[in-house]
C-alpha cells in the first residue's frame, strides 16, 4: 500500500511537470524581502552540484531549449552490463537491462516545468545475481491557476543509492544488498498579488518522503544498527504583507508569519516551528539595499522512546530494521527555544540575471548565517552559491530542496547505473530557479532530527557542442534527541560531509558525442562506532546515432567506498546498449 501511494505521488508530480501552466519558482530567503517574501536561508536548505550520478552525454541530457513550448521524448533502452569487483573480492557479475522512460519540458505563458522519469529492470545472469528494479527521476513544475496571482506548484524525485554503516549514501552500490530507494514529493498553492500599495505573497506546501529499507547495511563490530529514515510528512506555510520603498514610506516595511511542521514515523519525531516577523528595507541605491527584521519564534522538537524488552531493557527493533515506537508513553521534548529572533543583511540585485543576499542574525537560540548568490549571464551559464542554516529532518530537507529547484533545467544520467544526477543546471535567468541540487539532502538517510548548516557552490557552462560543470560543498549536521530515549547518545553528535564533482560532455561530430564525470564524497561521522567513509567514482561514455531515433551507447566506469572500520569496496563496470526514442 505504501509503495502504491508513493508511485501515485510520483506520477502526479510527473504529470504536473508536463501539463501544468505556471511561472518559475523564484529564488528566495527565509522570512522574506519586505516587498516580496522569500524562502531559502533558514527554512529552505539549498545545495549545489555534485554526486555520484552526474551525467555524461548530450544524448543523456534533459534539454530545455528556448522557444520550444512543449517537448516530450519517451524512450526504451536495452543494455548489457558487466561489473567486476576489485576489492575485497574478485567476483564478476553480468546483467541485461530493459528501461523505459521519458524526458519532457513545458514552457509557455502559464506553464513551466521539466521532467525526467525512468523505470529500469535488471535481469541477472547466474546464481549470484538476482533480478532488481529501480525508479529514478526528478520533476519540478508550476501552474497558473489564476495567472499572475495564484499558482499550484509541485516537485518530486526518486533516487536509488547504497547505504553505508554510518548512514551515508553512495551511488556506486545502487544495486547491491545495501541499495535502497528514496522518494520525495510536494505540492501546494502559492499566491502573489497586491491590494493597493501592499504586496501579498504566501504559500502552503504539503510534502511526503519515504526511504525503503535496504536488504543489508554493513556494520562494524559492536555497532548498533543504523536507524534509517522510514517515512514522513511536512506542512510548510508562509504569508507576508509588504510595501516597497517609496510607495507609502521612504523605506519598505512588511510583516509576515510562518509555520513549519514535520513528522517522521521513526520514533514519532516532530518539529513544530512558528514565527511572526516584521521587516524593513533601506534603499542605498537603485540596486542595493540594507535589509533586516525582528520577530518572535517558537521551535519545539519532540519524540517518543522505543519499546523496551521487558527482560533486558534493550530497545526492540522491528522486522524492517528500525526501532519500534512506544506509543503508550508521552512525547518527550528534545529541543525547545522561544523568544526574539532577528537578522540584518544586504541585498544587491543589479539585473534580473544577478542576485546577492547575505544575512547574519540570531535564531534557534544562537547566531545564524545564511544567504545566496546567483549569476546567469545567459542561457548557457549558471553560477550559484548557497549558505543555509535550519532545523529539520530528512523528509523536510528533501522537500525544501525540491522546492528550491528551478522549473527549467538540464539534467544528466549516469550511463552505468541509469540514475539521474542529484544536481541539475538551471536554464535561463536567475529568477527561474534557486538552488540546483539535492546533494546535501541525500548525504545521509539517518532518521534523527538535526540542525544543518552548510555552503555549496556550482558552475555550469555549455551548449550543444560542449558543456561542463564543477561544484563542491560542505554540510554539518548536529543531531537533536531527547534525554532518556534510545537516541539520547546521538544528541549533540556532529556529522560532516564534504563533496566535489565535475563533468564534461560534448559532440565529436554530427552523429557522435562523449561524456566524462568524476565525483567524491567524504562523510565524517561523530559516532566513533560508525567511523568515516569516502566514496569516489568516474565514468566515461560514447554515444553514436545509428538512425534518427536509435542511439548506441558504450560506457566504462569505476567507483568505490573507503570505510574506516570495514573493508573497502571497489568495482569497475562496462556497458553497451541501444536506446530507441519516440
């Protein structure tokens, strides 16, 4: 039943990406510019490019050409894959793969959206390989219910990753025993209108996320099982009223309220965050202003304990490998703060293609920093930097990051796994999208609530002849857990993740193209029993047009995971295949 629900949500969001009329989702900041509230620093965690499944070739690129109102390309693909284990063993496995999918985009006066969806079935050869399947994809769209005023927005993604002993993910083991599916989707209305000189903006988003349990997670001796996220929901609402400088007063003023509620099925964890805030904008020039605000916020993080064995007192673990929640006991407070919040910063927007915002303030009971910089001089170039700080869980982070993706993007797939890159390249102006990646959200699938801080940067350039991208980032997660519960030992523990990635794709001649991709992730766990992991990978691919609709593919790659407390795992793969597009 859960799987059916997930697939229905994914299908709904995918359909939205193809069919909905609307406008682009604007890049934004947490409580809002007084004239136009935004979301991003404190409530919406951004991330930028780089992951083990960044793509390779023009033939695997989801393109969003300017001037084309609707583009839909369904396809069917046949592949033969061989993988050889380099360490710690030397086993060689072979699969035959059949995949169906579609790449689509829509862009007109009332519609913007993009979609890449793929279902893949692998048929194993021999007794040591089993049949597996995977759903991967990403979608983002906006519909103008009342054009210029009321929009319906949505997004969805599906990814397949391997789960390591410390909860970190790696794309290179996407079909092993520790492979798992991740799903996330959100939908909701947004409004932008005015009443006289007062501008009104707001949104409501409902989100759902789920992580299926891997068959096996490798564990170090004496290490407790990883409490992998199961499923959860998010309600996020914001309403803001503001006036621009020079309309009623020489300065811009505004007031807004917001609510964020996240529930996770793991130990019934909950985040309840409400705030009320006033804002001021002081213009220093036509494109430069000082911004700031002050308000009140109440944040509460709570959870329940696990069921305890009556004889041993140890927590009970269910058949899915997760702690069994004790619903007979009252909810326990893990973190709570209430009182004054504030921030001050600068806003610089010299054109529709350049935007800078930087803030410092106080939130969650301590100093906070957040901001963003976006530069898109033309449709072929995009540069993004994001700094964020928020209290969230895995589901909330996934939904917020999806909401920050642009509605027009280019994405690529890993030629060996078929997985869609967790990063996309925004197409068009800065106003057409915010942060471009799911990297920070996908770094770990642990269930615990945390305060996440990070910075990411990405640069993408190119056209049909040649394109490249390079990116990197850092994220720190400080976990939050109630004393006296099974997660108490994780309270205050810090996990850190560093990542970097680059790709280069281009055309060789009229009928052939190539792609290369490299990536690395370093995950440092604050749990000494879990240890650190580092994952690396590289792929190279060649594409040849046989006929107008038939493309031949050849690809090779290597990937591996270095683990501090367990044996390292490395493998090399090769692939040949055919894709028929319709």
